[in-house]
């Protein structure tokens, strides 16, 4: 399927998603959102595409960049992947992607252009920088309790695969099986699909290293790469993987609630049943595939991070990973980790939700994830005396 055909197909499907028969028709809110989304999205993709093509003219050597020992932070969503990612990003050995690069500057050409604009802005007293910060807080501040982010913050680099429809987050725009299949890529993906995605991802990483330093190691954080572990390992044989786990009683309802926030924006109707069913199946596979895929690797290539331990002892946990990988942690990095240890003691999540509204009760969790509770000493969920209790992410 060509790129243009893929765009046309998803454009048409986005207007009447159907939600596999659970919700039919088109809501007025989805109609309005699609009318706003598609023109903006296509303009951005055209600009980004032009920048990517320009790279072959201005910076053709990026294709020769070697990718050395990349580190992939994968795992179950809402299991500390963001926290671990930002801890590891404190080490100068790594380079990781920022949100502004992923959305507005996937090409080397764009990164040099916007870096020059930022330098000029600083020379003038940062009028554009202050305006951008104000707009960023207005647009993204409401998500801080779920996933705190900003344009300059480290972010998931699967966003760099949006142009080739390799980013699962696009399922919010087009909730169809073709995008859900990304969450079972190792198991269900064709050889051609895996090759297509890895080719695009390799070029993306080479561009990033060309701009930020070819001596650096890539640090990637993507829960959505969990079903891609085997494909990534084949594409990058010297890669390291850290798989993040958490008690399903917290991670599962927290993730379902997170996706519902976006789903509500794109449709406005109650589509909880559709997302709940899809994510229960997906997350069960994530837990199983994560443990199986990592267990098949050599011990120096993989490690497991349990959020309940990471949250209490971030420095000790990270340094343990370095020891397992045969890496040396520099003094400056160790001091930064020690500071994070102090901050971790006072952290509290602001992400709250109602288990009753999500339909993810104790019986459901035990039925789907009972094998996880059998394997790890996570407390099993119990029926609460007050079914309308609130949970904290």
C-alpha cells in the first residue's frame, strides 16, 4: 500500500469509525474535530515531508550514521516508563527525542532552522519563547495529572512514525483494526510491515543522531514498542531493553482512563466499552509478551523495572541496570540520581479516576490478569465495600 493510499484510506475511515459496532453513526463533536484536525495535520505532514526530502540534498551523509547500543524503555503503559525515561535522560551518554522535534522537526533541516530561530529569539529577550510557553501551558497543562509534558521535554519517539502511520496513538483519530494491529506486531505483523516500519524508524534515528551527536546512544521510551520487542531486537542486535511492570490493579484502569480522556475529545460520546475491551486484550498481551521476549534474551541485554520499587529507590534501581548492562555511571549522573531520590519521597500522582465508571472491577482484573498476580507478589484486587471508591494512578 502506497503512502498516499494509506492516507486516503484512513481519512475516509475517520469520519465514520463505527467502533466495531459498539457505537454507530457520526457525532457532531467528531465532525467538528475532524474538520479542524485534518487540514492542520496534513499541512504539518506536508511541511515535515518537505524537510525530510530536503535532508537527502543537504545532509546525505545521515544515512551512514551508525546506531550503537540503543536503549529501549518498554513495558506496560502507566508503569513508570516516563519516570524511568527521564531518569536515564539525565545521563549525558544518551540522546533522546523532545516533543517539539517529533511533531514539528523530524528532519535535520527543520531542526537547524528552528534552532536558529530560537537563538535569534534569545538574542531579542525571548519574546517568542515566553509566548510559546504561555500557549503550551494553556494547551497541555490540563494533562499534567495524566502525563506531564512540554515541547522541550523528552517524549515517546513513536510519534516520529506518524508520517508512516506507525504510531498507535493515531487510533484516537481512526479507531480501526489496522491500527490496533500495531499492538500485536511481533505476533501478527507481516514481514513486509515490519520491514517498512523498521526502515522508517532507522532513518528517523539516524537523523536524530546526526543532529545531536553520532557518539551518543539513543534512549527510546515507548510502551507501544512492547509488542515490537522482537522486531526491534532483530533490527538493532546490540540494543538493550528495560521492561517496566506495575500491579495491574493500578496500571490497567489508569491506562484505560488515560485513553478515554483523548477519546472523549475526539468523539464526545460514551465509547468506554470499546476502549475497555480493546485495552484489556492489548494489556494482557503486553504483560505476556514483555516477559516472554525479555526472557529469551541474554541477561546483559535486558532488565525488568517494577514501578513499586523504582518509585521508592530510583537511583539504586537505575544503577542496577547499568551494572547488568556493563555500563559505567559517571559521577555527575550519580549526583543527579541522588537528587531524584530525594524528590521521589514527596511525589504524589494527580491522576484519579472512578473504577466503577471504567467498568474495570476486581472480578475483571482477577479474570484477565490473575496469572500476573500468581507470578508477582502484587496485592490482588478486592471488591471494595464502597464500589464508587476512587483510585489513584
